[in-house]
């Protein structure tokens, strides 16, 4: 479990002009880059004014890590925006309805009569985040993924809760392929790539050469290293490469309603008038944020894994909304003593709420807690308070224990700035 070295100490809450925004945004990403916590391209716009459009490279590292304005990045789950758009285009073409049940198109899908297309789009289907034991597969065809998805149990009744589901978007990908005249990729290329003139966006195929391709890197034991080729070649819901300029161009054309009816565009943005999608996989991070109410569009593409993702995205939106935020700065956490009596309360097994196949075990040995993942990897964690722990003293990430309604403690894992809730199962 690798965590990032971060501390946010300076707080700003003053109203900024466009030039001041530019200065503060650049200050933020420069600090982030200097700490080796960002490498890539950023584009930030508010009310049609470009506030930041810049490339950031971690200094004094492998030249292959360096990127430029034309670099093409794997965008991982940000490609779900294209899948989502594709479904709404099929609605416009009269080939499906958002209210249609899934079993109308995949007749033997368990509980398919309960799951609507809209449930799948907005992560309310009840399907899990991932296919069970997906890590053991080097490659899965979409056909095989759908067959495995049929074996998954619902986490809740469709439409009653929200739980991010990659499984749901694989199904939507499959539906686009089934309902479009010439298959999924031809449909996306015709309806999005060509109509929106996205010259640097394409489906990634490692067997073909690609100019300005940004190869992915991650941090391991304090060193920045290239990720394995097997990580680069992973199959997802459309394995796309793109640029910040292409993604921004798509965002601006989308809201004009020229290629998709404006009423469907507004539904695509949801009740909060936001279209937001984060993407991540070994070697890459990407983010797409478009808010119709605030006029903010914030996009970044990165070929570096170890970004404090959630904190960065929250800080930048706070900055743009004149709310408090913090500039990154290196830290060094200190260990305190905590009695075994207190530590024993935290031992047990915990499953991630977002992916219940991911189980973590907390044990007490020689007056210290250790966390074991489902593969048995054992990591010593140190207390910085009675309820907060860390495994890397130079990282903002860590582990928190929070008392639940049964007066027991649940575990929150903070990884790359993202808070992952768990439920105690033992």
C-alpha cells in the first residue's frame, strides 16, 4: 500500500481575479509537481475564460516520463463519458429508452427485469464495482465479461442506492455494440470522434505505433519506475487515449446541443448539472469535471499513478469557488504510543463497501497493528493519534478507525487521497 507524501498547510479564501486564479492554480500544480505528486497536462476554464492550460513535468527523472502539450494519455474510466454519450445517442435514435429493463436486450441476465438502462448509467443497478476475482485474469473479452457479470449478486435493489460499477458500464458498452449498425467502435468513431473532430482521441492498441504516447509510471519504494507492459495493455470500457485539448473541445461542443439533443444532454449531466468522471489504472490518472451551474471545466491527464486524487480535485474546485484550500507541502508524521487495550479494538476483518471482494485484516503483534490485504501482504501501521495511523510518514494517506452504531470500529483507508470506507465483517 503505497501512499503519497503530502501536507496541506496554507489556506486561502480570498476572491481572485482571472490573473490571480491563474497564478494560484499554477502555484498549486507546481508545488504538487515539485513533490513528485503530479506529471501531466492540466486545463481549467471558468465561464469560458481559460485560467490554466499547462504541462507539468517532475524534474530530474527518466526522460520517458516527460510529456508535452501534444502528449496522448490513456484516460481509463474517463472513457465512460463516451459510453454514456453513446447510450444517449441511441436514445435519440429511438433504439432504446432509459426506462427499458436490461432483460429486453440481454434476456437471460439475472434480475434484468429490475435493472433499467438509467440504473446502469447512474451507477444505481446494484451490480458490484468489479467482476469477482478480476485480478486473476490477464485479459477478458467483452463477451466473457458479460457472462461473468451474470454470476454477480446484487449489492442492493436497483434504484435504491448508488455504488460505482465498472460492471454496469461493461454492459452498456455491450449494448452499444448490439444496437448500433456496425458495432461499438464504429459507432463511437462516427458519432463522437468524427463529429466532434477529436483528432487525438482513439482506441488504444499497443500493437500499433502512436506518436506522442505518454508511457505510464508509478512510484515504488520512493523511486519512479515505468509500469509493466501488461498494465498498459489492460482491457477496459473502451481503452482510449486522448488529450486535455480533445476532452475540453468535446465538453464545449457537447453543451451546444448540435450533435445530441439539448434535453438529452441535460439529462446526461444529471440533477446536479455536473458531468464528472475520474479515471485511474497503473501508470495513469485522468479527470473530467464539467459543471453547468458554476461554469467550471477542470480536466487533467497524467502518466503518473501516485497523485493524491481526491484532495487535488477538491482543492481545485474549492479554489475556483473561493473556498478554503491548501497548497501541497512535504510532511513527516510522528509515531505516538497507544496502549494494546485501545489497539485491540481495531483488530478484525473489513470489506470495502465499494468492492466487497476486497477484504483487509487488522492484527496486533508486539504492540503494533498490521494490515493484511486479501493476498496476505502485511504492512505495519503506526499511530499518529489514537484513531489515525500511517505506513509512510511522508504521506497524507493512512488509516482511520471510526466507531459505528454497534460501538465497534470500522476502517477507512485513505489511498492516493481517496477515502475508501469499509464495513467490519468479523
